[in-house]
């Protein structure tokens, strides 16, 4: 058995993109362990490490060589390998020569298909040290790097220029050359605290030596936890609590190797700015953590995380305070300037902003979504005038100074400016809410006008972009249509709005008349939206067959789709479900072969058998009981009522010959089955449910 040693791979680089850091490290680990597994090299568990200047992988207990393996080479069949006297033929001799042995050294392989000559040899496993350069190189080549770069005169490319490579198997350096650099055992410490090499004797000492000697925390999760602790402690010392945004915490952890939290102040006069402006300035633009008081209001403090333990922390604090001051002063200036002019007065500026060359300006778009939002609000029994006014103003903050500098505040600033102008609160809230949900897990609009406007905004985009011929394809979705479709579906389903999506799409298409052939794409956009539900329900744990069963009957109201799916999922667990699904498949197959296709229905006078009369009676009673349940959307009860048909259906197929010789009887029985099939499709196509 081969000896086992730990493996360490470290790629030292210039500063890596922070938002990609964790993914790159994980991909490198997966690539290295996959390479070892493919080569048949035994190993233990692997871990990845990442800092702004390095990606690293350590794998425990890696075998120092591949295991030996038996290589089998099959030759000619025995009947062709030997003649009637048992002497080797030319085929046998040629095979033996090719294998480098005498014919007598060949073995025989007996199988149910026949017997063959076979040569077996032991192939010695290669040393792992010989395999590692190729394994590591392939892992590096497969990293998910959207845009690689070259430097110097090298042909090789990587996410950032590479400055050192560590490749150790146990205490031995594995020779490898990549990016013009030879592998070694020398890592490097912190750029300022320990810029020199850190010589590693073995992989096991990697974390500890880099921390104590190199002043580098190589474990990303541990570094992240330390940042959180330091930030929260610094905020407490300032008299408040830190607002720790998880995405910002991830980013900061990917920007520093030796984190040191430092609290700083800004002038209290800036607290007059909207909270979102302050948070955006600190968090999104400066990567600072805001601090709030016990009452939830912001304090004139922030916490930044330095990548150095300075001998003079006061200077670090002063430097950061100096940086944030002009940013806040600019925001205060924009706040004052923007409020001097009413939001409604900015509508004329929207005429000069092109939304899409075929769909017109932002002014035309705002007029379209205003009309559509009013129509949706009216359907919901809400305030159509508030929805219309919100639609007219919703895009006006895009041409303000504040949103020009802080685009992430679109909608939020529109709300503040609308309230300042004396617009109704419902209008102002709708302006802020119409961008929700902005991402997966984001909250939905809470107000009626906000929901109407959010739907109108996304539906206008979906129909317009499809009609303009710019459907999303593959990974390309420049207008965010996938996100828009999911937003529409979430608002309608999670907001429990019983609206017909096809009707809304058709109304949006009418608003685009004269610009693009929008009515032609309504069904295509509907299918595109409903297909997004596949992943939506898969994430919720719903079966693909249940989704397909509901999709087959093409409900056009997403909330109705949802309620049908819930009912089908519950029905799936009933004892009768599998039997009815199987019966429905059988009915489909029978009717498919019938020509001409029968019309659903039957003549009681042609019902000759007791079993078919019983099915007809059960079917008539079920149809009558089902009508009010379907009308009320009580789909679970409807499916339970359908399940009661099982005994009559089973008896019919056991006792009745559908394809009777008498044509009238045969056609009547086919019509009875067609009526049964239509009834079984009333909630979902249950023939699509898995029966095993």
C-alpha cells in the first residue's frame, strides 16, 4: 500500500476580485480533488483557503502513488485462434506478438457470449508527484474566470498575475512550472507586515505559520468571523451597534488578509440626510459598516476594516474620516438641489432618455406603465388614480442628481422627493416599492398601488423586449427578463392576486401598438413566465411531474396555477392517485388510436353492460359535484371527488370490452372514456403523474 502524505497547493497572485474569491477557492479545491479521484489516487478530506493574494488547497492523506491495476486486452475468439488440430493460427500469433508474449502465456476468457484469448498484465501505478503538475494545471484552467489576463510575454493567462507557487506533497516539493514560475515551498506573508517568504516544511503547518509569522489569516470563514467580532466591538465602544450587511461582510473578508477594525466619526449635520443615503454612502461606496443607536436611528459613526495593524491607529481613523466627508457633502448638496424642483417637473427630461430604440423614451414607457398600473389597480379594487400617478412619476428620480451619483437609490429617492412635493403617501410608497422584488428573497410590494405598478413595470418590459426581438438566450439576458418574470410570478402568487397573466400581457401589448408587433408575442411571453415556475417550485420541493401535470392544462392565472399544484401535490399521496393516473394514461392510448376522435359524451340507451352504466352514473354525479368546486378554486376537494371514481373506473376496465364489434356501442364507449378523460383533466393532467 502506498504511503500517505498531505498535499498543499498555493497560487500567490496580485489582488484577486473580491466577489469571486470564495468561488475561485472552492473551484480550485473541487478541481484538485476531482483530478486525484480521476487518477485513482487515494486521499482524505480537502480544504480550501483564500485571501486577496492567494488561492490554496490542502488535501489530507494523499497516496504517494496510484494503485497497481490489472490491464486486460482481449484478442481473437478461440474458434479463430486455433485450427482443428489445436495449433495457433496467424491471428493468435499476431495477438501474442502485439502483447509481447508467447501464445502459451495468453489466457482464456469465458463469457456467455463466447470464449476469447486474453492477455492480462499488471500496470504499475505512477507516482503521485508525476501526476500533480497536470492535475493542478487542469484545475487552474477550469476555474470559473469570466475574463483572464496575460502579463509579460507569457502565453498563459489567469485571473491575475501570479508571483509564486507552493506545491508540497508531505515535506517534498513537487516540481512544476507554470506562469513562468517554478514551484517551491516558500509562501509569502502580509504585503506590509511580512513581505518576505515563509518557508513551509510541510502542509500541516500552513495556517499556523502564515498567521503567526506571516500575519495572514488564510481561512476565509475564520477571517470573516473575526471581522464581524471586531466591527461589533468597535461599534459598542462608539455607543451603538453595527449594521452588518452579510454581502458587505463577505466582500470585506475578501479584501483583507489581517483585519483590524477602526471606528470613525462624521459631522452630525449629515444625519439630516435620508437614512438610505447615509447607508449607501458608507456601505456601498466606502465599504464601511454604519452604526445605529438603541432607538434604531443612525449615529455619526462608522466602522472600517483596515488591512494593517498600524502603529498609529489615529491616522488610519483620520484618513477614513477625510475620505467620507466629501462623499457626504456631495450627497447633502444633491439632496438640497434635487428638492428645489418638483419630481413631476422632471418628466419632460425623460423624453430625452431612450429606453430602447424600438420602444421609445423613458417618458413613453412611464406613460405606458401608468396606464397599465391603473388598469391592474382597478382589477384589484384599488385606487387606480394613485397607481396611475405613481406610474407617471416612477422613473423621474432617474434624472435627479442623487440617483445619478447613487443609482442603487432609484425608487427610494423618488419616494422622498414625492413626499416633499406633497404627493399622496400611496403614490410615494408605490414609487419606492415598484422595484421590489429586486432579487431572490427580497420582500414584495406591500401596498396595492405598489403591487400594481411593480407588475406594470415588469410586464411592459417583458412584452416590449420580446416584441423587439431581444429574447434572452443562454446566459444572455441584458434586460433582466428572467428576474422580471420571477418578480411578476412572486407578486401574483405570494401576494395572492387572482389576476389572469395572459390578460395583463395582452393589455401591455395594446399599449405598444404602433411600435412593435406585441400582440404576436403574448402567448410566447406567457409560456416564458410559466416555465420560470418550474425552477420556482423545484426549489420549494415540488415534484416535476406535478408541475407538468398542471402546466399541461395551461392555467393562465399564476395564483390559480399555484392552487392547482398544491392540490395535485396533496392528491399525489392518496391511494387512488396512482390508479387514476394509470387509468388516464390507458384512456389516452385508447383514444389516440380511435379514428375519428370521439366527442366526449354518451347515449344512455347504448350502455349495454352494468359496469359501463355504473361508470356513466358515477361520471354524471361527479361532473355535477365538481362544477361548484372548480368554480370556487377548491381544487383539493375536486381531486378528492375525482378519486371517488376509482372503483367505477377499475370495474369498467375489468368487465367491459371497449372496442366492441358493434360500431355504435364501440363509439359510445369511446365517448364515455373521452368524457372521463376530460373530467380527469379538470384540475391537472393526472396522466402525467408518476405511478411508481
